[in-house]
C-alpha cells in the first residue's frame, strides 16, 4: 500500500495539470459482464422478489430521446430532498442503511445479480420503502435515461476489479461511464468510489482525475485512507479490513455544468 500512497501523493501535486489520453475505443458503450444468478433462491426470497420487484423497479423507455428522459425525483410519491444512485449494490446493505437514516431522500439502487436484489428486497420488505427504486440490470441503462443535472450523489462501492489486463475494459469506471455520470450529476454533486484493490484504486483515480467534469476532494492522505464523515461500512468492507486489506475512499465532485 505504501507504493500506492506515494503515487497518490504525487498525483495531488500534479493533478491540476495532468493530461490523460484515451482512445476512442475506450469510449465505446460497455457491455454487462459477470454472473446474473447464483444459488437458487429460497421460497422467502423468491416470494419477496415476485412481490416487491414489480412495484419498485424503474420502467425504462424503449428509447432515450430527450422526451423520453426520466426525472428521478418523479419516481417517488414525494419530492426528495436529495436523489442518490448506487451502482452495483451487492446485497444492498449500504442502500438499506442510507434509507433508514435519510428518510427524506430518494434512492435508486442498481444490481444485476438476482440473488443480491432478492436479499436487498427481503431486507427492506417490512421497512419504509417508498423512497427507493431499483433496477436489476446494467446501471448505465438507468443513467442513460435520466435527465441531466438530476442526481446529488452516485456511489460505486467495491466494484468487480477485473484484475486481468485483458479484462480492464470491463471495469465500471471508464471515461465513457464517467461521461454518463457527469451528465446526470448536479453541479457540485458527489461521485464516491471505494475499493480494497490497489490496482483498481489507481485505475479509478487515473480515470476520474483525467476527466474534465470531476475534481478530487482529497487534500491529505487521511482523506482517502479513512472513511469520510458519516460513512456506512458494509460487511464486505469490514471483512476486508479485518483481513488486512486497506480500503481506498475516492470522492470526486462535479465541477462543471451540464456535460
């Protein structure tokens, strides 16, 4: 980790003038990779999936023209104070915790893995859940259909690192996807990315620093080495820390107008 820490400190001093070149190939639309199903669902999880998913899942228009875009605030039966998107939420622990502590905000949770979605819906079944909407497919499909400057926060927590070099193009953080996130985040909106894989931390940092719409919020090492105020840790994160893996917390603020 010392090597990563040193490189991050160097990046702080040069990021203002850092220029990163990306080929047009890197900006091509991404496919959805990885498993969609795992073990068979038990009866309780299958039942809650059948019951809640139709009620909470976002309806995506067939096209993404200007007239077909969705204002995320309109997805809820009230006007949310803030609107938050989490991309690839796993079992949904982080989204569920935010829902409990932020009842006046609206949340959109995306997770293509059926078992993860079922686990999340089972968790929130008997709780207040009118302030969440879900999507069980590629999160970027949702992003493509949202109106510009409409989200306050986007979370990408411990995404698949795709460690093999030939698979790096599958990583969720890319220039093309940062373009999409920049379009829907409000000016001043926050993109939060975490990982306990050093190589992926470098990748995400390099991608985001090289994007014209985002500015890294870190001013000292503790800003990315320790959780930000009010952080909600997941069991995955806690297990990693217990095993000696160090989590990186990379927060970027959107600085430009509509991108």
